[in-house]
C-alpha cells in the first residue's frame, strides 16, 4: 500500500465500507483515515483482520 493513497474498501463479501486513506503499518496494525474527513477519523485494522478486507 502507498501512504496517502485513497482506497475503496469493501469486505470480502462485497459490503462497501467507504474510501479510506492509508497512513502506515505498525507491527500490530494498519492505520487508515476516513477519506471524507482527512486526518480526523482514524481507523485501526489489526493484522489478523486485514484479510477480511479488499482494497482497490
């Protein structure tokens, strides 16, 4: 993933979750921000949960 890039996010079942901006990956999680509210709505996805999401 590219920091600062906006990704359309869905579940693996196809449920849309919105547009997220990728920020960084820590040892335990992936950090995103909701694209419609830049820098304010932080989304943390644990490493074990990232496989349940699709990014395009």
